């Protein structure tokens, strides 16, 4: 295995760690298999995107049957409206960062460039998660104790269904 093969193998390892895959690699000729490996990474990335649960606004959803007052509904609607564009922009930034990462993985980019782009994607993902939490937290403040408890049970049920 030459130095160039070691560099490519390291990039492959980074990609596998990025997407939480545990795959044993046995690379004998990285140059000849680069195309098929790139396709594999594309599949892993696509699979990760498809398996990521998205919070779609469904009629009712988690707040269904909480017996919300009209004032509570209005406050919740306002909370969601205030963050809607920010969340949309953050998702777009994540898509762009993910596309750039995919391009870097399939290119001659250095390990540092790939790692930096991964860290950027990770930072954006955390920011989106934080935004969603802040929304949930703001909605929580509108609910009564009984409604909060019912809300939590719904979140737990949804998590179980997604497994």
C-alpha cells in the first residue's frame, strides 16, 4: 500500500464515521475502485438523508387532542411562524454543505478540507437541532402541565414508531 492509498483510505474512514457506518475495508487498489466506492458513499449519504426523520407539519401532529384554547393555538402558530424562515434557511445551508462534502469526498481534496467541511455540516446540523428545541421549549411554555405530559407521551410514541 503506497502513501496515496493511505490518504484515500483515511478519507474513506472519515466518510464512514461521518454517517455512522461500521464497515471493514480491504482496499488493495484504491485507484481502480475509486468510482465504485464513490457510488457506495453516495448510497450511504442518500440512505442517511432518507432515514433522517423530518418534522413535517401534519394536521394535528403532536399537539392533536391537547384541548388547546384558541389563545394557545394562536400563540403556537405565532411561535412557528417566527422561526419558519430561519429553519428553512438553515436546512438549505445544510443541503449545500452536504453537497459540498460529497463533492470533496469524490475529489482530490485533502483530508483537512474534507474534515473541515464535515465540521461545518456538523455545526449547521447542531444549530438546526437547537432551533427546533427552542421552538419546542417555547411551545412548552404555552401548555398547561397536563398538556405537557400528554405532549411528552406523544413524542415518546412517535420515537418508538420510528425505530
